[in-house]
């Protein structure tokens, strides 16, 4: 598992990478009340704003950690944003993506 300076985590799962936010990030944000996810199939570049989250404290954008394509989104967190607070490292993931350059995950 890798972590970004923006408190996102990345976990390799076969040819895909699963992306979410850390427990520290959820504690800073407070209880999430809204999550907007990217479209499956969307091509994204590192730094693109791909997820919007709103909590009782603030609104925040989650950026793509690397270049690639969104392959799956976690619709369960749209219906129940509290899943991100309850289990940010497992069931509270945001999206899966394939990387344009898989070797970037190593670096």
C-alpha cells in the first residue's frame, strides 16, 4: 500500500489500483454527508480533481494520484457516505483505476 501527501492511499489489486482516503483524513474532515465519484471509463491525469466529498466541517476534492483510467467506482459510498468514516481503508474506497504507466506506482 502506498500513501500520498494528500492523505490518499493506493493499493494494488492485480492490474488495478484501488484509491481511498486515510483514517487521518476522515478524522480531519468529520462525518461525510456527500460523495460525488467520477464516471467509470474516464481517463484522468495525475492531479485532476476526480472525487468531491462534503462533510459536516468542509468540502474537499480528491485528486487522481497517477495518470490512468477509472475502471470502477464504489457506488455504496454515494448511497451511504458514512462508510468512508466507518471503514476508510477497506469498504470506504472511492474508485479503482488502471495506470497509464504501471511503473509509476513503484516510484
